[in-house]
């Protein structure tokens, strides 16, 4: 692995693959097992071919940015709600159309079956009477 250190020997960058400008190569065996999970620039130091935790390291707390919640609906949210209703209605109409189509297909199959039965009966009657 390759590391980049500053003048205080703090590790300010590392690379598993490739190089960093001004980096040095170190053995993977000297890295603490938690290095990759805990890494932050300056949190570890490279001293005498060892990597140690930097006791002077501290994280500055970043102020949280709260997003105000606007309870009044905006024009965009109203439009989105209307579109949701339209999509819902279209889905219902599509489902109804599919059901109707399936019912028509079943009725068509029954009618076709009935026609075949009637033709068979007509042919049987013709044969019985000797008519072609």
C-alpha cells in the first residue's frame, strides 16, 4: 500500500492501487486492522516504519444544516398529487380493460365451441337422412 504523509508524519492520503504524488510504499502488515474503516486525513501517523494512532488528532464538529419543513403545499406538490391520482386512475382503467378483454375472449371461446357442436349435430342429422 502507498501512503502520503505531511511534515508532521500524519497520513493524509493512501492508495491501494496506483500512486499518489510524493507517496511512499509501506508493507500492508504494519497497518492497524481498523485503518481502512477509521481512516481520516491526519488520524494516523507513520513513524519508524510503524503506523500509529495520532493522539493529537481531533475532528472538528461540522454544524448540522437543518432544512426547514414547509407545511404549506407548494404548486409542485399539488401537481405531483394530481399526477399520482391520474396514474392511479389509468391503472384502474387498464385493469378493467384487461378484465373485459379476458371476459370477451372466454365468451368467444364458448361461442366457437357451441358453433362446432351445432355443426356436428347438423352433419349427423344430414347423415341420418342421407342428405349432403
